[in-house]
C-alpha cells in the first residue's frame, strides 16, 4: 500500500498508509492527520483539505490536472496559494504516490 507523509506546520510528520483508489484526503482523515479537516467531505467546496506538493513531485507523480472547480476553490484557501497548492480530496491515491511527502497548509482543529 502506498505510504504518504504529511508534514505539519511545526515540522512533525504523519506517515499514512493510503489505499489505492481512495482520495488522499480520505486517507489523511482516516489517520487523523491534523490540518486536513475536509469539512465538505470531498466535494471541492471547503478547501480545508489544502496541502502543498513540491515542484518535483508535481512533475514526477502523475497527479491529475487541477480542475476548474478545484482552481476556484484554491483561490479561497485560508493559507496562501502557491504553485504546489492542491486539494487533497481531488487526488486519487495511486502507486505513483508511494513515498510522497506533502506539506499540510492548515493547522487543523
Ligand atoms: S474536502 Fe472540502 S475541498 Fe476537499
């Protein structure tokens, strides 16, 4: 099963076993990753699942392109939007994500 590491704002890391086919958000929430709140349940309507993906990973991990819906929501995030900003609910776990480390954008509840 792919393992994704979520790095919090304080530098602490949560390593998550992420089932292929689930969204990255669902895997994070199932493991209680702080900062991935997912208030809308994955409908791209809340931006509380925002994280940052490193430039190299954007190129290498075959992430799906940002949809218009995700793009609009990323303009509404509480943390700054960067080139690596993504909504974790819009990314499906694949084997290509094994070993990925992302930076959580929010502080969480
Ligand atoms: S869970 Fe709401 S936008 Fe991702």
